C-alpha cells in the first residue's frame, strides 16, 4: 500500500511539474505571449519593450476569429514560431505566390526582398513551378541565375498531377526575382491549355499542392505556407550591452535579455 501511494505521489508531482512548466510565459515579463492560437515567444512581441527590435514586431489582427498574428514589417500572417532549433529558429508564414500566368491576377509578387534577420529556409522549403511545359526560374541581384526547374507533361498522369517541378533553394536566400514562362509551346497538351492559371512559389515542403483544399486556398488568397529561418545574430548588441572593462576602446560584450535569444557565430545552411 505504501509503495502504491508513493507511486501515485510521484505521478502527481510529475504531472504538476509539467503543468507548471507549460504555464510559464515564453514572452518577456509583463508581455502577452499569444495571438489567437499562435504562441509568440521573445524576441517577438506586440509592443515596444516586448520585442527585440522592429523586425520582430507582431501585430495581432483581432477582426479575425480567432485573431491572427502578422509580422508587422512584412504584413505576413504568422502560422507558427519555433525556437527549438539548435542552429536557426523558424517562423512559418503565409507568403505570396511569386509568379503566375493568370490573366488579371495581381496576387503574384515576383520580386522578393527580405531584411535581416530573416531568410528563406533551405532545409524546409522548395521552389515549385506548376503547369505543363513551364519554366520556373529564380534570379538574384543583377539578374544572376540562382536556380529553377522545367516541368513537362509526357502523359495523362503528368497532366493530372499538374506538371509539377521543384528545385532546392540556394543558401541564405533573401532576395529573389522569380519568373514563370512556357517552353515547347508546339507540344502543349490541349487540356493544359484550358487551365487558366499556373504558378511559381516557395512553400514549406510539408505543404501539399495536391490537396484540393490547400490548392484552392492558394488560388483564392495567392499565398502559401513558407518557412523563414531567423536568428538574432548581431541583434543582441541592440538588446543591451555592457563593457568588458572600463576602457572605452575595449570590446563590448553583448548581453541578451531573454533565454530565447542567444549570441553565437552564425552558420547558414
């Protein structure tokens, strides 16, 4: 009986500790840490003093039910923020389609420029071109070719699958000028010609283009889930800093104010 009671006490203590841990705020003291169903950890925050700098500012859009968080600087809806990575933390956002051949469709944003500390995750995204006999290209500064792919429809199966092609992103991608064009126009399938729209986009590799619901959402909103890597990098200096010695010419040592920010040499993959 004593052993059973001890086991029950240990189980209760374990559950209580887990509950207490999960109740701890991931935001700075006195700051909100949720918007709708999304947890907002530091260095992100809603008001000055709660975020590290303007790049990490979050706007909670309350007209939606539940409310939706947005990266204020980019006006991108935030789906998830992950700070558990050993190297780079991530934020999943709804990002605009980069290119399209749809007539009278203005949702595509061929030119993309992200500011530090964000860049497209090479680990978790693909650059995708959709449509039969389509060439989707990524170009950088000065028109430098960064990569791309060509889709083709050799048979009815390919046609039904939409003629998808995918390419990996270059490391540390923050600037891209994307394009989508037709190739081999003489051999285009008549059924594909009847399809009005084709797309090029960067998306989370877990996002399923073949899911009719996801595909419809992209066509309506012009946006798809994409993963951005982020890191505080040199931003720790702007959080706070203390002198390593009284000599004003000495090196200054960064001081991060929260356990969710960390100072280290960065490595882009």
